[in-house]
C-alpha cells in the first residue's frame, strides 16, 4: 500500500540558515508518527513546508502519491489534511459551536451553495458530537476567547478533526496542558485513530506523551534526521541521547 | 481549573442574541422612519434621508472592516462612482434609474474585485494603501474629466426614480422610498453575516492563517468582502445622486472616505446596527450642533474621541456592555 504522506529530500533555507536540510520520510495509513528534537531543530518549519504555509527551497511532498508541494493551505485542507498549531489558534470572538462549524463548513458543497444554504451548513449535530467527544459540553455557547488555555487546546484539536480528515499534523498538542487534560487528549487521539483510521504526525516535547502515543518516532537535529525507529529504539540510540535526551 | 476562568468561559456569546434583536430593531426603525418626517419640513426630511444614504455606505464599509477586517480608504470614492454612474446614465443616456442602480452596484463590485487582487499578496495595510491611491485617482477623474463628469460644475437636474407609476419627486415620497431600499439592503447584509459566508469573513478578521488551515479560501473571501462592501458604496451613491439632484466631486474626496471610516468605528464596527449609529453621529449630530457655529467640528471630534477612549467598540459596544451589566445585576436564578 502506498504511504499517505511522502516527504522527499525537503530543504528550507532562510538566507544562510538551513532550517530543514534534506528530510525524507513517509507515513503509512493509520500510523501515529512522532517527530521530536531540540528547540530550533526545524520541526515546525518542516510542518509549515509540508502544509504549504512556507515554500520549500527544494524537495517534494506527496499525498496518496499525488504531488501537493506548494499547494495552498486551504486547498490541502480540503483534500483531507488538517493541522493544529503550536500556539493557540482559535477564533476568540466566535462561540465554541461557531468555531467548530467554521472548521467544517468549507468542506460542504459549493461557495454559492453555502451562501444560500443552511446557516449552520448542516453541521450543528456534528459540532455537538465533537463538543461531547472533547468534553466541552458546558461551553457550547461560550466565546472561545473566554475558555481556559487547556480548554482552548481541546477546542483547537476538535476543530482539526471536525471535517473528518485523513491526515492530521499536530504541533505540540500537549504544550501547556495539565496532566488530567493530557490524559483526556491522548485517549481522544487514540480513539479517533482506532475508530476512523485517521493518520497522525505529532510534534511534541513531552517525551512520555510521544513515547506512549506513537508507534514510530523520528528525531530531528539541526534540520537533519538523526534517528528513526520505535520509541524503545530511539530511546536507546546513543546519538539521540547525546543530542536531546541527555540534556 | 480555576473558578474565575470557568465563570468567564460560561458567559454566553451575547453577540448572537444581540444580532437577532438587531433584526427587530431594523424593522421597527424602518416603520418609525416611514412616518418620522411628519411635521419636520423639507429640510428635516432631507437630513433624515441623507442619514439613510450614508448608513448604506457605512454598512458596506462595516462589512469590509468590521466583519472581514480589511481596511478600505475608498468608500467615498466608490460612492462617487455609483453617484456619477447613475447621474450620467439617467441624465445623458436616459437609462431607467433601477437599471442604473443595479449597474452602479455591479460596477463598484467589479472594481472592488480588481482592487482587491494586489492586496492579497501582502497583509491588510496594503489594501489601505491601494485604496488610498484609488481614492485620489477617482477624485482627480471626477474633477478633471469635464467631458464626462462636468468637472467642478458637476451634473445637475438628476431625476428621481418613479415607483410603479408613482412619482417620487416630493421629499416625503422619496424619503419613504429610501426607507424601503435601506431596509432591503440592511436585511440582505443581515442575511449575509449570519450565513456561512459571514462566519468565514469573521474568521478572516480574527485569524487568517488558521482559517486557511481549515479550508477557508482566504483569497476568495477577502475579495468578496471588499467587493460587496464596495458595492454598498456604489448603491449609496446611486441613491445619493437623485436625493441631492446635483452632484460635484467634493463629497467623494479622501477626507470623506476617512469620515466614513470614523463612522464605522464610532458606531461600533462588527455590529449590524453600528453603521446607523455611526452615520447618525456623522450626519445628524452636525445639524444639532449648528448652534455652536464654527466650534461644531471641535465638539464633534471631542465626542468621538471620548467615546473611543471609554469604549473602543463604539456606541454598539457601549450598549452591549450596559446590557451585560444589567444582566449581571439581576439575581443569577438560571445559573448552574
């Protein structure tokens, strides 16, 4: 079976600084792949290049064998690729429900159809489901900007899943989330992975979170791939220990 | 989780409720304005009519700026385009006013799309610069191209439309016609901002990068918000020309565009009723301050400044705050 995502020899330079320096990897259907590495090793830049937010200097990105390098983020999203951001990215003035409906509406029908169609684009029920699934039930009509940090993080994740994506790239989903919510989040991600077969790529600093969630881990250092393997293999790799875990 | 965070989070998004109240206010307001000019005389009726026309232009700018977060400094120029297009079409070519009205909207919509393109390449300030240049260009065009626009002498004897055989030459008849048209345009906008498009516009204002990652075609929505907003400017112009029956370039200058922007902010940007309040401040307040003579601009500026210091969300924001304070003041019976 061909991989869902295939990244080939990706380079991204900012002037003389090579933030991503020849990274290649692929992700199989239904896999949860972790990407770890010290701060500034190019993880987020790699995500932004894959997702069309930054233009790679060199290299290609394929989705289901189709070249999607430099495709615009909105177009890529409509092909079923979703993401969360490292820093909070919800729409603060909209309610939780409206945030979720927005996250799904562009996947329904045509532009004109949306103008004259239902106000909720037929997504109210789906939004309620997501709200229940991510335990935000009492906050449905609250403005997203008024939620606590952890709640916004859950909403952010819920939004990424609203349109039923095939591939989700999560940029530090555990950052700043307390232990109870972290457990919740991990459980939710596992459930979506198992029930809907969604494929994940997760950037994370929280080692326990990565090691317990991911089936395979890639280690980046200074824009290059340092190691790849199961969590146990990576943990035992001397180069990794020196570059990252040892600090 | 701390208790204060929960309390603030559980606060319902009262804006949606306010918007439904806004619909009621629109219809009620139209009914009141239908009869309001009784005993106000020709001039009083004219001021009310002018207020409605300006409200339409401000409504369009409110969509562009208040909902979609794009700064335009050319709303008066779009109004000028609509006014001149209507004046030229109806006086020189004898075109029916309704057709001229539709064409004015279409023309300004298309120019809005064209002007919006360069702005897509960079961030929002860029649109402000493009519209600034456009505003100057249009003003020069209106003033210097005498063969088309009549230059500083303007265009006179602009006819008022006929409504199903009913002549609208009288001040009151035309005022009522304006009330009806304003209501229709306001309802169309009310529909638009509540539709998925409105949600996408607001997403554009709040976080374009996140919106794009959720499949929102930020280019298409930016162009649409700006073009629809500009078309409202064109509609306002198409109504302005027959209202004053004589147009020259002066009311469509850059300073007038800035004044329209001020009305959006003072009325409350991103609120459906904001434009009416803003235009009221801009059009009717100067009339009430007439007794102050040349001091009126200073008084007007102080009022707006004070308002913005107290409440940057304008009069609508102030009203919303007051409403929330009232609700909080009541014993919390329904709270969980």
